[in-house]
C-alpha cells in the first residue's frame, strides 16, 4: 500500500480556457464533471467509474468557437494530474490493457507509463459530432493525456459502426487499462531495469 495518498490538483488558465482538475488514483469512481459539453462530461464519468479513480473537472472555454481548446486542455490537465499523483512511479504495475465491447463496437487499449508520451490510434467514427463533442477530438484528447502523463498509449478499433459506441468504448477501454497500470504491486520498486522512469511530459 502507498503511504501517501496518490492525489493531485492541476489548474490551467489561458486566453481560451480555464480548468480546475483534481484526481485521486485510489478512489471509488466518483466524478464531478462540468465542461459545458454533456457528452464529454459523460466520457469523463466513464474514466472515473471504470478506472476506479475520483475525478473532479470544472472547465470553461471558448465553446462559441468550437470544442477543440477545451477538450484538449482538459486532456493536458488530466495527464499532468495523473503524472503528479504517480510521483516517481514506484510500486506501480506500469502496464495495463483492456479489450472492451460496446454493443457492435470493440476497442483495444494498451498502455505503459514509460515516461515517453506517445499516442498510436486507429479510431474511425462515421459521424463528425456526437452531441456537442467533435469526434475528431478523441485522438486530440488522448494525445494530450499521453504526452502530459508520460504515457505510451495505443488505442485500436477492432470493430464498430456507431460513433457513440466507438467513442464510449475507447474511453472505457482507457479507464480499465489505467486501473491496471496504476495498480500498486507488492515489491514497491521502480518498474524499470533503468531504476528510474522519467516523464517527458
């Protein structure tokens, strides 16, 4: 068990967005998300619920332009908060993966808290928008998370025709893989032969 709570709070304010995000990696799946984009709030709830973390997000931004800045900046804050909560990565499992069905959609997620932020994805959605959420923002969100968490992240769509199902499956798969990757192991050591994991985020 970790001696210190694995929590972090990140604030980000630009000319385009203002975000306050708090995460507890050893939570119970509670989520309070207010971004002005209902579908995005729902996806953040999936990260908390299926990742077993507590998440609070309050975000405002230039939604009169589009949702790009706000969604990407929430990803930046989430990645930074996860990285800060993990600290030196001591004692974590480091790797996580999940294959999640969402009706006809099937999504694979694999991740490694390697310290090297990278996203590889092949998600394709028929629709360009899901509610107020631009489908093209899915990779932008996860790229921001990966870059700022020092996370190597793979997202692969194995099947799917319904855009809502595809995107929701991706968020759920990410959450379940995250739950495994941040899990605390018994040895308590740095999970690397280098003896250190340095985040580039």
